[in-house]
């Protein structure tokens, strides 16, 4: 293709992709399938790879994250970023409204949610996003443009006929679901959990790798517009104008924004959201009340750092008193010891609370907690409630202070606390029961060795019975030993376990690596390492420096891997796993070519295959750019049928006109 034609096609594709992106992330009404979207994106990426100078920094291809940001430059704000003065009760809101009414007569207010995220300022020149700045000190902020480009609801180019320069301001947020997903992953990877969505958003926006930011699913709402002249003299009107330009603005139909001209209207809005906020996926911590008329705003002016024409009503974090009847010290897979408060059940923010997190020893000391205390629990931005105060006057006489144990509650080993780390750890990796059990649980889990028939309870029981002390012991288990355990250990269930263990020897190396539970080596990192290194022997012999050369492996991961293999106990277990026949190398026949041959196609696999395991066939499809789905629909491109595929599936495929192929045909498609 000629350069000129390429430029034209790049422009077309970029426009189409941004259009579909807008429909999906801003309007939540996509009109094309993910596959079709991916096809367009692939075409754009291919053209940009061929003509790099035609690739704009605002290309939709940048949504997945551009180059590493070495440092965030500090840039002055063209218009200072103000903050809001807070009020916590209705009297203060009433005062605010009455003062304005007295001085200016009838006034219309725009009411908005107060998003509990991170403020952002977005500058557009001639409709192109040129800068994304944090609030900083209000005068100047950090340039986080590369990270901002990955937030799908922030337009890279504006629609319509925008002014030559404009700045839109709003909040970047992480939804609860995304937040929980992220924390589940971190728990699995043995990493410290994030406290709440707001901190996580702030941390995410300061990451140097936009590719990681892109995966965090951040979202955005716009709540203010700066440009000269403003398109409307009504704040509400300006927000609606932002919507026309393609921004994600609060939706009036959901009451994210509305207008009121009386105190009653304002209080009704507050009352609605004080209740309804618990059902939102995003965190809000109040309601913002703004004088709508911009002329009036200008007349009213500013205090030092906040406008006189707006006020934030902050919701009370829901708090209640209940009795602390005990504490449990939970020992995790990595040895981290976390105190959990046991409470008399209490209703809080729509859920029954029985446990609360007490983060660490410092907090126990600060609150001076005693068993039997009446404690105040609060559910603020955090998902897990926390203890915020103690009513000392109601302390039962003779109550014992809650002390942080010096030794591991499970094995008695003195706990260690590294400098700068809030957590205590039990260093007795190889003999501390809960650590062992949790490590074995992790090993047999679905995403790891996927051993059928073994779950948390069975692992615990086998450990209690003295049959397993580490993951290698699993491979020495005999069915007779299991049958001897008595009730509940029948012929069928024990056979399932033995078969499951035997079958796990065929699990791909990358999952074996993940299953070992090396700290900081999660699923994705394990995959990268397995592919880069090829086998366990080589991995075990690599130095920290060599390890760091692997994509996505930094000092922390590299050191953790080296430490793992340096420990005799671990080396011995790894050796026994090898002897048992566990897969320690990337299988060359399994090493499916990576390609884009199946890009845009969705497959449903069903039945048993001769030349693939069930996971193997899914991996083969994904590695070649295809998608695997669980059920047949109109979106399905092919059903790959193995032996024993059910008649219902066959009928469904026929009914929808979906082509059914066998594994030979699939191989032909990817070997083409
Ligand atoms: S307006 C001049 N509107 O609250 C007023 N701010 O202390 C400037 N915030 O850091 C802000 N939701 O990040 C405005 N609907 C909303 C908001 C909002 C959340 C945040 C904003 C700012 C803080 C104000």
C-alpha cells in the first residue's frame, strides 16, 4: 500500500475504533462484536507497524498502553484546580442555600455525585487530547498523559466542532468489581492487598508502565469544563455540551446529575443517594451542590482555594458499636499474619458484619483494644469494615488487652517484621501447618494443577491425618491410605483423587510453575517465565541478573525466585516432583505456534480429543488469537467437536448454522 493510502486508512480505522469505543465505554451500547472490533484494531496495528511515522500518540492502539514513562513531569495548570469546602450535616447545607437566597434571590443549583476517586484535568487542543494532569497542589500537577490514554471512557479525539483549546475536569475511578478482581489476583500471587478503590486508583495512575494501567479497567466522569468563552452560561449546559463532545458525563436518567431550586429538592437528592450509594459499583462519598449560573458563580468568586458557589455534602461513613468478642490471627500461604476481629453481628451499610480487619500491630496498640470491648465499626471507602474507636466506658471489668502475638499462633515460631513492612510474617515456611495447607491448596487449585477431587477441606484432612506434608507427598499417596481414613472416603471419591493426581502430571509447565506458589509469581508472570526459560532446571540455575532479563520480571520477582530455589527444602520438593513425573519443561509439541490466524474467531470446544488435552486445545486456540467460549451462540464461529460431544450441543450448532469441525481441521487452521 502506498503511504498516502495507508494514511487515509489509518485515519478511517482510528475514527471507527474510537466511535465503537465510545459506544461501548461511554454509552454502554456496543453495536459490533468484540471480534469485529479486534479485527479493525489488528488492521490498524499492522499499518502502524509498517508506517510508524503515521502512528499518532492518540491512536486507539495506544489504549492498551504505550511506552514506559520514566518520570512524571510537573506542569502548571492553566486554570488552578480548586477544591470544595466540606459540610457534614444538613444545617450547613441549609445555611449555604439560605445565604445565597438572601443575597441573590431565586437560584438554581446543579446537584452531582461526589466521586471518591482521583481528580484529573484533561487538556485538548484542536480536539486532540494533549495532556492529562493530576491535581497536585492545585497550581501544578503531574503529567500522566500516557496513563490517561488507557482509560477507555476518556476520548482521545473530541467529536463535533470543539474550541481550539479546552480543559475538561473530572474524576478517575475504579469500580468495586474491578477492585475485587484485582485483589483476588493479588491474594493468589501472595501480594499485599490494596485497601480501597481510591488508593488503588491513585497508585495505578502513578505506575510507570501504561500497559499495566490499561489492564486495571479505570473509568472516568467529567464534572467541569474550562474554555474561553464557555459554550453555555449554565454549568449544567456545559456538562451536557461535554457529553456532545464525547466525554462520559454523569447521566441525568440515573440521577447522577440533576437540578434543584429549593433546599427541599437538595435534601431529597442527598437522602436518595445516602441510601442508593450502596448499590453503586463506584464509590461516592457525598453530593456536590453547585450554583448553576456561571455569571453568578463569577460574581460570588472564591475563598482562598475553594469557590463560594459550591459545597460538598459528605456522607457519614456508616458506623455502629458492637462487641469485640475475640480475635483470630490468620496465617496466609506466604506466612503473613493478619489479625481479624470477631464481632457480635451488626447491620452496616446493607450487610451483616461479623468480622473486621485490624491491619497490624500498630493499630491494635493505637486503639488499645481489649477483648469484650464495645468497638465502633465503620464501612467507609473500604470493602472490609474497620474498627475506628473504642468506648472505654463500657469495657467489662477484668477485660484482657489484646496483644499481638510475638510467636506464630499456629506453630509458635517467633514472628518477624521486616523494616518498612506493616505485616508480621511467620518464617517457619516448611513446618507451619496453615502455611503448608494453604500452599498445598494453592497447588491443587483449578488455575494451578487442577486436581479433581481435592479442595480446601480434603487437603486439610489429608494433612491432619499425616498423609501429606508438602506438595510432593501428593504423588506418593495410595488409594488404600485414603480408604483407611474411614467415613466419607469411599471407593469412588478416593479413586477420583488418585486419578486427578495422576492426570496433573500432564499439566503444562507454566502452570506447574505457578502452582509452586513462589512469592510474586502469579499466573501471568509464570507464563512469561516458562516460555522464556523453557524448563525447571534452567530456571533453578539462573541468577537474579539473568532472571531480570525476562520480560515482566523485575528485581522483586527475580529475587523471590532465587530465594525459592536457594532454600534446601524447596529444592528437595522440586526434585521429588520431577521424580514423580510432573511436567518440568515446555512440551515442544505443546509449544503451539503463536499467531493471529484465528483472530476474530470464537470457538466452543466440546468432548474429548485425541491430540489435545482439554486445556491444551483451549490454549492452542487462544495462542493463535482466537477466543474460547463456553456456550454456542450466534457469535460462535466454530464448534470443535471431540468424542462424546452431546447431542444437544450438536442440535444447537445446527440450529444456529454454526460450523462444526474436528481437531484435525483445527490443527490445519493453525498450522496453515
Ligand atoms: S467540582 C471548584 N464536582 O472533590 C470545584 N469535584 O474537594 C472543583 N470531586 O478534588 C471540583 N466529585 O476531585 C467537583 N462532582 C464533582 C466532584 C468533585 C468529586 C472531587 C474533586 C476534588 C474534590 C474537591
